[in-house]
């Protein structure tokens, strides 16, 4: 698949999909990843026609399916900022194949300025905090333009986080400590979906994905906690385990040195278990703590039905599409794509693109898993240059705006394997993760313990907060 340049103004429905190469799928994870992304978009589309409508009005006329109209005048099945931003984040992971916060911000900016991955071709709704952060980001890009002597926006946008972090005057986190809207939670899914094989990394990077536009500890921790739930769902944990008040305690190792803040901890201990729902204080508001609580209330009380849960989230009123989009990420990951009503999926805008993106997240997540490792609380990555040059799959992508498919270069792939075998600090881990792909290297790798080489001294992300 190719993500077009934002300047081409190609609508999501018109983006061509190439299905991802097959990978063994023992635990039906692929269906769960599709479920999470489709669940997000379905919730968004169901809520879009009644966004900002108060609960009382929805009590009289509850939403029961996809409908057109509302604040944005969309067609039935069309989705809003939640899905657009979620797809921007996913497109960044698929294109760069690392967690590149700068590239993520560039793509959010493309959506804001040029309607990239918008269901209508332009950005018609954007949260205040996100807009502020993206305006600050655009301003700060001028620092980079000067520092690198670049002439236009396309060149600045093509930089990577590896380049820009050398410029000390530039900070990619464009928000303040009091910003706690639900923006980062509505777009979250692809980070835990991509990194679920390494839960601690998934949780840490989910926090970082929030920090770009929403600097409050509450926003960061809400995303860390919700990512842990999505990861646990993908890893096959039961609903009882997910909604258990012991969940945080049982998975404490995933959360690193930093405890959850009080507000999120209170939710993790079960504050959302209110049978009366709205009557007992559950609200679908834009405040991230209330959104998180509302989505979990819907999941907890849905009677194991995606349909019930997503409609309950919408019919809470207010920020209907976002509450339902947040619910959909977890419920979809837990129940799988097949739990979403086929008639809704049929109406869902750019459904095929969302499925295609989900499958590539699954595929590249597996590929990158074998190249990520941790030392002294820092995450390291096999250098991108090598990854690009000797990449195992048949797809080669250029960082930035374009991806292209090139024929597989067998001799190079062989070099890449020996590179990994010789340089990864834990060959056993590599061997087991690659076992089904490259059995011939299992034994060689297991016998091969080599210390870190100098090229690993550059962390791609610091685990220290
Ligand atoms: Mg929205």
C-alpha cells in the first residue's frame, strides 16, 4: 500500500491497498487488531451525527445505527478527527517503522492543513488543544528550517526525529502541563497494536504519543493505562482480568518507574463500575479522565456485545463520537472485528483502507519487534539505515511522504540476517521471535552471544521520563 503525499489531496477511499504478507496468527491477533481500528472508526462514525448533543435529547431519540447529518453534515458512515488522527499515527508507524514523534506531528499537521486522511478531504473539526499544539509545531519547524538550511515545507517535513533531536532549540512536545482533553486517547490504538509484543514499550510510547499535544500527566497516564488494557486484550486476557481492580497491580511491571496519577489510578481501581451510568455520574465529556471512565463503563456493562457498548457510549451524549471511538478501540481488540455488525461495516467510510492499515500494523509490528531491545532503561533500535537497506520484507519504504514497493533483494536480506545475528544482545530472544520465519538461524543465533556494538549507543527513545 502507498500513502499519498498530502499535496495530492487523495481521499482515503481512493488510496490503493496491497494486502500484507501472511504471518502465522496463533491467537487470532490479526482479527483483534482489525477489530480495534474498525471499532474506533465505527464508534466515531456512529457518534458523529449527534456530536455535542446532550444526554436528555438522546434519551428521547437514541442513536441505533449509522445516520447522516448532525453538526458536520456528514454522510452515514463518515468519520471525524478521531479516526483521521488515528490513521495519521498508524501511517507514521507503517512508513517509518519506528516510533518517530516528529513524523507523527508532521502527519497531524498534514491533516490539519491539507485534510490528509480526512473522510471529507479537509479538516472540519479539531480540538482546541490539538490545534494549539499543531500551530506551535508549525512555528517551531521554522527553527529546523534555519538549522538545516532548508528551503521549503516539504524538506522540513521529511526530516526524522533522529535529525531534529540534534537541534536543542527544538522540542517536539508542543503542549503544556495542564492540557487534559481527550484528544490523545481517541487516536491512541495503533501504538499498543504495533508494540503489543513488548508491553512495557507499548505503555511507555503510548504516554509519549499523548505528550506531543496534551502535556498533562492525566492525559499521559490515561493513555498508558488504556494502552495496557488494549495490549492485555490482544494477548488474550479475559474480560474479568481486564476489568479487575487488580489489573494495575497485576501488570505493574508494564508501567515502569512511574506510578499512575491519582485520577487514573482511581479509574483503574474500578470507579467506572456504576450500574446507573449517566444517573451515577458517568459523562461523555471532553475531559480525558471522564472520557476514559465513560468508555470503560460502556465496556464493563455491555453484556459482551459491541453493539450494546458502542451505542451506550454514544447515547451518553456530549462528545459522543470520541467516547464511542475510545470504547471501540478496546472493545474491538477484545471482541475482534467479527463482533462489529456487518451492516455498520458496510456503511463505514474507507473500511478497506482501515483493514489494510491494521494488517500492516500487525506485520511491521512483528518485524520491528525483533529489532527493538532495551538497555539501562533506554530503548535501542537496529539502525534505520540498515533496516531500510537490508529489510527482510519485500516492501521498502522511504521515510516521509512516499512508500514504494521494490523487488526483494535476496543477497541483501541475507546480510541483514547475519547482521542481526551478530549484533543483537539477546540472540535467544531474536531466535525465538524469528523461529517461524527463519528456522535455519535458530541454532546459530543461540550460540552467538556478542556484546553491543557502537552503533547501538544512539537511543531512539529514552525510557526515562
Ligand atoms: Mg470527532
